C-alpha cells in the first residue's frame, strides 16, 4: 500500500515502526513466519476488514466489562474464543496457550495496554483474564 492508503487503514499507527522489534522477538518462530507469509498479500480492503473486526471485538469486550460481567463468565470466554479465531483467521494459527500468552503481553507491554484500555480503562486485564479462562475451559 502507498502512504495515503496506509494512513487510511491504520490512521496515525505506523506498523512499520514495530517490524524490527517483532522480527527480533519472534522472527525465529513458525507463527511469525506464518503471519508474514499471510499478511504480505493483504491489500487495503483486507487490512480494513481485519482492523474493523478487531476493533469490533474490542468494543464488545468493553461493553461486556461495562455490564458488570466477570472475565470468567461464559460470555467473556466465548468472546475470547472469537478473538482467538480472529487471530487464527487473519494472522497465524493461534493455540489456546499462545492466546493466553497474548493476554499476558497485553498487560505487560504498555503499548498493548494503552490500546485495550483505550476502549475502557482496565480492559487489558479483563481481556487477559478472559483469554486465560477460555484456555482453561478448552
């Protein structure tokens, strides 16, 4: 995509800023290679669709948390499962163990925490706990 399309798809977020870090951290893994292989063929429309789906899941998590649900409730685990399948559909085959690890990263890395908490303060913790509960259920 050209610079204008990147801005349309990702807004102010520039994914290229994190390519080197991702390659350093996970470049030796099969999941990283799968993600690179799959996403390199995505055009603007596919990136927009993937982004919209991910944001919709984030909003549903925020609404669920706002309703007073617990992260260990069946509804939260079902939404966590939707997110795991979203990752598998768009990026790489996401096992329950890997998904629980993503949840840990969403809390440990302030950049991910900011993203999730941007939907609702404290959401990163809620999402992590839902991911872990879903993994335990599986």
